[in-house]
């Protein structure tokens, strides 16, 4: 067994195991940590395929940003596990029915799928042309053959960004908003100053009542 085949089986085994643990872990923090392990092993598989750019993109973006953000959000949430478990047996038949439909769709999709070519174990698929790096090759294909799809994905993300901003800045009662004009027009007399008071003299809070 060559090193490449052994590495493939190692990365694949750890990836599948960690993916199962993401779903089966009762602690959501542990699920996020197993998700990070899954991303690292998926990056290793990309490296074996010769796609170093995708591997680094997966680790930097998903592990360094998305998964860490998930971890912070989960750790800050006050999750009541007893409340989550309520109604489990009541909704179990519906969940099994939905799972069965999804499983049937996956089986049908795999059954009618015909691979265009079969890559032999240990063989690498066709790489970039001579004199061109993997990153240059991906950029050339992305901005030529898939330019419209790339632009459409960018528009979808832009609409999602605008929607998130609109929902965040909607008018709500009982919420103090930032008044930029009042901040710019503020004078030194209405601000506090950091001074060194005398012993027992206290601090002058002049202007705080305004």
C-alpha cells in the first residue's frame, strides 16, 4: 500500500467518523469541535487530489471563521436540553417519514448516476496545464466558463447582506439608537475628562447630567 492510498483511507475514515459524531454528540460544543475535525480531514483529501487552493480555502474560511463563529455562538447560548427533548417521541414518526423520503431520493439519485470516468485508486485526476499553478487554473476557469454562475452567487450573497442590515436596523420601540449628529456636535463642556484628583477630592463629573 502506497503512502497516498494509506493517507486517503486515513483521512476518509476520520472524516466519516467525525461527521457521525457531529450528529450524535449530545453536547453542541463537542459537535462543533468534531465539525472542525471533519473540515481538516476534508482539506487533507483535497491535498491528495492536488487541489491545494481548495484545501487552504476550506481550512482558512470554514475552520478559521465559520466553525469558530459557530463555537462562540453555541457557547454563548443558554440551551435547555430538557426543553429540546420534549416532544421527541411525539414527533418521531414524522421524522422517520421525512428521513425515509430523503433516503429514497438519495438511493434513486445514486442508482441512475453514471460516472463519466473512473479514476483508478492512487491516480490523480488531470491537473492544471504546464506552467500554471493550481490557483491560476481555478481562477481562469472560474472567471471564464463559470463567470455568470459566480456573479449570480455574488448577487445572492449581496441580497442576503442587505436583508440582514435592513432587519437589524428596523425601527423598534424601547431601544436606544445611536445619534451620530449629536455625537459630532458635542462640545468639550459636555464630555468627561480623565484627571488625576487629589487624595480625597473625588472626581468632577461636570456635564454628565446633559
